């Protein structure tokens, strides 16, 4: 088998702190999300041209931005939803840099945002989910101003854990939908939005930096949760056993924190993890021969195995944002705390 | 003693003592866990830093457990600057083509109005306390009725309770989900729909790979509900087959075959379903068809055998296990890269009774199987198989008769993989296609009778293989040495027997042992011996390359890898090795390393590699190479071998090239590009591969890549007309008008008779002119502030419409409609009239200024009685309503001088245009203007894209055109005209009537 290569194609330094980056769907453009030293947000749009990056748009927003997503906007509008340091949720029109939606979503910083229902991904209404330091996970519908359509927060009196990451999944028809959230104490919780209940929860010992479903718009299949201590865990979330939960598999990916897990949009079994030491690791999940075993009439999932495909060290600082291009196989952009953004190309992904 | 004890305690690795940190101990240790611990201690450098010992330990661990996580090394990201220039260009060009494509798509998408029937907003809910409610499942403690509580028992309703139980149970396991099989495509733009369909198909493929056929079926159906493509229907048929829904599978196959008559996969799948439905006769028909097209298709053969068995005595059923192959077929449809591999892989399974990856499970008594652990090296060479099994006529005859598929299932290339294969459940090893070359070689080579290995040696070889597999390389190499000496003795004694190939296999295996145990020099010697016996042995070349690489003799290593690559383009190890070594060399000698270490490389890259070079033995410094021939190799022999190798390569090259050409003809440009790329890899000096690939890129709208290829071709051959012509076309598409013009001028310089280039040049020049004109016009208008928007739009619409029209004949309709909206009819439109006047003025102005490069077109244009640019002509032409209004078209055409027709029609020739022209010609004939009728048709035939459009003429259209020709032919007989019957016939041929 030919090994995929991770090639750093273009690199650009900027004068603000980068937190996130996202490809603008159906284009060769991407947007970087970050914070200026004076506490304002930075929203820059770049385009890939023949051999270099062209900066198309520069916007400065009132507060530092932390995270963003296009996943809940339609292909025509391509509005970017962002969460910022003051807990505000904005939806921006990148053509003119004006907000089309705004609300005070949380009292504290929004650490993570995810969307579903737009871009032809997933069935049903376009919705956003935000996770914040205040411990709450809120689901938003941009058609409804000011109030979330669903809110999952700890009971009064319970201690509020910092929610670091959120992800949508299981959106295979217009009714079903679930949200997965990871907290700083290692809790991973899966909320069923239809029944408004906690579907499943577990603890992976260390703070959960990133959770992601392998695909949002299928009956939930796999979930990867990465942790502070360099490890990540892959759950086969197809088969739930009422006693043992989901089958899982743990792997050490990096020497430091695994900041992100990002599945390849073109192949759900391949994903990239990014590390605190500026490294990227590419993985492939191999299914077991039988994914389900039946014992005493109870189904239990069987975990597969992981294949370590490639790694590359891009920077000395944590890679905090990464996004695969939904349109071009193997193209990705990532940003690190060394105030540089990099366009990377992973080759031979179609031969794996 | 105590100090040591303390040391141990300090480390906290209780098992690792200092005496373990020793070469000998490491050599003898076979415990993976222990090795891991030793490596950890060594790396921590607590007991001192021993780089060589660390490497030794790592090597040992690699042998024991190649995928061990302690062996994972962090490597810096490769920058695209570090890549070889050709790879880099490919990468950047691919990316630029993609970004351009995206830009175009964006333009067409913007107007799409998206009215989605979105589900209602979720009713707001808050959930406090995010813990799993533990009480939920078990809390409903229904009060147990005490046995003596008779009153309660009277009230107890058994049916009710049973119902309750039934209701509760399914809730627990209602995981099977309902995925809607249809997607409403309402309000979607074409691009969006296409994208969605692609995504759904991807999901289907993924589900299929994960073994979830129901889900795969649902997603394929969704994809089909958006866009019906043969590929997704074909995949759905496979999913149906897996679910044993034979009737549905057959229906899907029927549909695919309606869309693509010759789809062999669909035929094969239909045959499988028909067989299961016991319609053996029909199944046989399908299978016969497949075998006619692909006589070596193993699955078809197998199925046919089964079907034929069934035909006389019905009712007996047999299961087919075809999981692996089909899995790949899915892949194949998604990535054409697999196709080639698939072709080779499929037939393989027939010859092997047990197509398992585990070589150990192959019965050792089977004479056809070479029972060494080196299935890879042994089986890749059909001759060695033959030598060990002369009694097996089946395998040897197929081997000689079929040049395409390898006679044996190929195993993954490295011996290390071999051991890991036992673990992998779904083996995805990419088979090397060396078999292909080897088989060719066999055909060319004069048959040397090969003798079977004597039993004794065979036994030694087997045991050596076992040692190798268990990682005892020293023992294994000892055994191989024994086998080799015995075989050599025998060869001396029995001069009539020829063991050369068996000997080569033994040497090759020993080389692998040497490589594993780090004995690089011996490995190189063994490889030399192998290459002496079998000059083009890829394995040996790769091994020698690795050995050189270990010894840091990168130049030699590079040579070997390159040679291996040349002999077998698919040898991934060779490719990886070459890239790796190239990187080292670049680090050592800077970016110009190739030139610095010139000579050798240049020769290497050429197809005519001389044998002498492969015999080069390492020199102490890579820069200074000493040549040393192996004592036994006579130069005569070497030349012979070289000739053979070249022949093999040539055959492969021609095969790939013809395959590529075939692909182009059938419109599969992506596949064709792959073939040509391989051609270029094999023989980078061949201009035709570049120009052909450029053509494919042009068709695929990857203009930058096309330009790049043409430039390469021009570098190789200055006077290549095709290359210049295609570069011109590509550059025109890219909007580099002046460069394109230069290219076309060059073409005409080289080949003054090239009509299409002339036409293109003319069209290009008018285009340049019209765009410059337009720009000026915009300026003027904005000064006057007279409908600035509309005129601003026009050039844009023109450009985009033209791009579209070029894209696809089928899409021409959109072009026809777009401008019509702006200009309702020719006579009513005052605006266009006024702009025409403006144009005229501008033209004269421009002519006065005298742009030299436009001279030709400005000279031609004034001959037109009423000035018309192709753009205006197009607008007028399209504005005619209804589309059958021949008289109106005729009026337009009358204003165009005959030799201007191709320019005016430019690249927008469609079947409608041809038919309309035919009608006009007919009307001329009716009014006895035979000459004009003939000339109109003659000139139209020179228009761009005419051939393509003529090819797509429908039957009714053809009849119309045919009638015109018939009346023209009649006119030749009866009246006096300036053309004769042969002219008519020639033109008729042009129109493909």
C-alpha cells in the first residue's frame, strides 16, 4: 500500500491569534477566525490561487472570535456562524461582513460550535449547537431569535463543568438528531434531541478537547473523542449495550494534548488528529469482521482496529484549528498558535 | 551489584537490567514487550546514549512487530518545495485547475433560488441535570401481587399485561432505522443536486464497505432519486445481490444496461442474479457476452462453469463467495485508479483453490504452490512456479496464453507485510502487477527448460522459509546458503538441468534475510547474483536499493529504485524509495543534485538503460563512482538482457498507450490520463504521451495541466504541431489570449495547411477584438449613464455562455436560451442596433490606430456587407422564434459572406445549426441556386466543433441532411454546376451521412 504523504503546500503568518479555520463550501476559499491583541475579533477570507494565497476580505468584529461553522447555512447563502469570547453567537454574511443573526447565547466564552442541516449535510432544519464555559450546551435555530430551541445544562447546585467541544450527529432523517458534548473533567455526554434525554455518557479520564462523529448525516456510526493527555478514543456507536455501552478503542496519538479530531468528508473511516506539539497524525479505522456480537440475545458492539497512516510536524505550537476541504479530496487548512496558517495536501487518500 | 539494583529501582522499569542493553541479548530476545521496554530505556539515555544500539534495537523490533507504536517517528511535514519538480507541478496545477473550476461553478450558482420546505422550529426545551436518568429503565416497580391476594388477582388482566410487555420490549432495541429512500430535489440547482447525489453515493459506498448492505441500499437509492447515474444503479444492484434480492438486482442491471449497453459489470451481476433465480439460459447468455469481451474474466468463467453445470440437472444450488472481489468493485467505481489493479486481481482467484492471504494455509503438498514463505518473490515469477510444477499444465498454459493477468495471486510486496497479513481480516494489499511484465518476458524469451527442484533442496528451502517467517533471519539465511550450495553442486553434476531461476529465487530470498539482519553488503552481493540470473527482477533491485540506502550510498540506491520503477511502474516500494533517496540527495547536494550527479541519472531516466549500470558496485563516496563488472557477466549477455528488458518495457508502453487511446475514444478521460501518466513514467522521452494527456486534460477542462503537458512536449520536440495547437486551445480557455495567439501562429508556421488552427486563430482574434471593443463600450456608456447595467452584463454573459458551450454539446441549450432573454427578436431590438453602430465606429477607430496583430481579422471583416461579429451573429441566430423559422435564419445567413461562416458560427455548432443550414441549402436548391447551397454546407463543415455536432445528429436530422445531399447530387447530373459528384460525396462523408 502506498502511504499517504502530508505536504505543507502554503504557509502564511498573520498578526493576530488564530483559533479556527473553515473552508467556504463550493469554493477554493477559506475563512480564518481569531482574535486581535486589542480584544477584537478577526475574520479573514483567503483564496487559493495558482501558487499563493490571496487575502480577499478582512473584517474586524467587536469581540474576539473563538470558533465558527458553515454547516448550518445553505449552499446559496454560505453564512458563517461564530461563537466569541463574550458568549455571543453571530451569523455573518461574508460578502459584506455584516451579521445576519446575533444573540447573547451564553454568559461566558463559547468554546465550540457545530451545525447541521445546511450544505446538504443531514436532513431536517438547519441548527447550530454551542458549548460554553458556563457548562451549558444550547441548540439554536436561526429562524428563532434570542432563545435556544434546546438547552442542556447542569442542575442548579451541580458543579458546572467547562464544555470544551460539541458535535452534531445521527441526523439521518428529519426527526432524529443528537448532540455530543465533551467536558473538561473527561465527561462525554450524548444528548438525544428528539426525546430531550441523555442517551449515553462516559468519562475518558482526561479533559475532552474534541469530539466528532465520523459523519453527521447517517445513523450514528463512530464517534471519536480526544483528550488532554495525548490519547483519543474511538467509539463504535452503532450498537449500544445497556450494560457496557459502546465498544471502544483507545490509542495514543501525540506526546501532548490531542486538540482536534477531523474526519475526512470523503471517507468517514479516515481522520486526522492534531497535537499540542504542532503535529498531525492521520488514522484509518478498520472494521472488525463482525461489528456486532450477540450474547444471550443482547447485542454488543465490537471495536475494530486503527491504522496509523502518516504523521507530520508542522509547527512547535498546538494546531488548534483544522478543516478538510469538502470539495477537494486531501486538501486541508490548519491554523496553529504560532500565528500561522497552512494549507496542506494529503496525497494518495483515494488509494487507501 | 547494589548500585545496579538501585539503578533498576530508579528507572522504575523493573525488568530492564544493564546486561539487557546488549547486542547479543537484543538479537536473542523475541519478546515484543521486553523489546519495547529496552528501547524505552535506551532512548531515555539514562544509561548512556548508544545510537547504533538504539538503531539495532529498533530494527529488531521492526522485525518482530512492524506496526509497533514505539517505532512511530515524528517526521517534519514535507514542504511542496521539497518535492520533485514534476510532482510539485502536478500538485499545483491540479489545485489551480480545481480553484478555477470552483470559481466558474460559483458564477452559475449565484442565481439559484432555494426554497426549502424546512421542518418547523423545534419547540424550546430545557433539560436540567445532564445525567443519565438511572431510574428510567428499572424504576417502574409495578407492585408485585402477593400470591394470597385473591382480590387483586381477580382484577389482573392477563391480555393487558402481555400487551404491556410487548410494548416495552421493542423500545429497547429499536435501533434499526428508517432512512428515507428518496430525497426531494425541489428547488435545488443542478450543481447542488449533483453534489448531493455524489455525497449519498459516497455514503452508500462507505456503508457497503462496513458491511451494512441495507443502509448502503438506502443511500444508493437516495443518490439515484437525485440523479440517475449508471454507476450508482450498478452499485445498488450489487447491494441487492448481497441482500439476496435477486429480482431487484436484475431490474437494476437491466436499467444500467439500458444506459450503457456494454457495461460488463452489470452483465456479470445480472448473470449472478439470474443464476440465483434459476434462469440459467439467460445467465449463460450474459456470461458469454462478458467472456467474449473479456476472455480472461475469472468471475465470469467461474459463474459460467457453475451455470453450465446446472443447465442439465436443475435444482442444485451453490453458494458463491465473492466478497473480496466485489468490495473492490465498489472501490473501483469510486476511484478509477483501482481499475487496473482490479483487472489483475480478479482472475487471480481462479487459479488458487484457496484464495487466502495466509500463505501458511496453502497446502504444502500442492505442487503448483511454491511452499516458501516468499510467496511474493516466488510467485511473482511464473517461471519459477513452472519450474517447480511442470506437471501443472493448466497454470502454465494460462500463463503463456494470457499476457494480461498475472498467473498467480500477488501478495503484498514486503515480507514484513506477509506476517501482518495473517492478522488483517480484509486484506487490502495492493497487488504488484509485476506478473504482467514477467509474463511478457516469458513470451519473448526463448524457452529454457527449467527443471524441478530436487526434493532435498526443496525441503531445505521450506524450512528456511519457516525460519524467516518466525523472524530467525540468521537461521534462514544459513538454510538458504545450504540450499544454494547444494543446488550449485547439482548444476555442475547434471549439466542438462537448468536451475537458474530456482537459484535466483534462493539468492533473492537470502538477500531478504541479509537485509533483515542488517547485513547490507551480503544483501547487495546476493542481489547482484539474482540480477545476473534475472536482469529485470524488481524485488532484487528494490532490495539492493534498500541496502544501499542503509549504507547511505544514495546515488546507487537511487539508481536501483529508478530501475525498479522503470521495470515495473506499480512497484510502490520502489517509488517510495526513490522519493526518499531523492530527498536525501537533495539535502546533500542542494536542489541541483541531478545536474551535479549528472550523466548517470540522465541515462537512467532514459528508456535505454544500459545493463552495465545496474552492475555498479558501491563506491565509498557517492560522487565518485567506480565501475566494476561482475566477473561472470559477459558484455554480450548483458546486451541481450538489456534488449529483452527494453522489449518488455516497449510492449508495456504500447499496451498502456493503446489502452489510453481506447479510453479517450470512449470518453473516459480520467482513466486515460492515468494510462498516459504511466506511459510517461515508463518512457519520459515519448512526446506522444504528453500531447495525448494534454488532450485529455483539455477535455476535462484542466487547462493549466494541459498547458504544462504541452510545454513539456514542446521541450522535447520543438516542432510538435499538436502540442502547440493544444497549448493554444488551453491558453485560450484560460483567457491568455495573446499567448494562445502566439501558439496558433506557431502552428500555422509549422503546418501552413492546418485549417482548424487557422479557424481557431481567426475566432481568437475576433474574440480578442470583441472583448476589447466591449470594454471601451462600457466606458462610453457609463459616461452617458444609459443603462449601464445591461451593457455591463453583456460581455460577462458572453464569456460565461461561451465557456459553457464549449464544455459540453449537451449543454448547448442553456447557451441558446441565455442570450435570448436579453434580445427578444432581431428587428425590434433597438439597443442592439445602436450598439452595432457604436461598434462600427469603434472599429474604424481601432483600425486607424492599427493594432498589428489584429490586422488579418480587420482585413477580412470589411468584406462583410453588414458588419457582424460572431457574438452578434450568435445572438441574432438564437433570437429567432420559432426554431424552425427557416426563412428568418436564411435572411441572417444571407448577410454573411460564405467564407465567414465558420468564423460566425465559431464553436457553437450544434445539430440544430446543421439542420437549419441544411434547410437553408434546400431552399436555395429550390430556387435553383445550387452553388450557394453547396458552398453553405461546405463552409459549415469547416466550423469548430462541427465534427462533434455531426456525430450527434439524430436519425431524423440525418434524413433531412441526406435529402439535401440527394438533391445536390441530382443537380450535378441535370444542371450545370461548379461542383461535381465526387465533391458532393466528399462533403457527404464530412456530414457523416
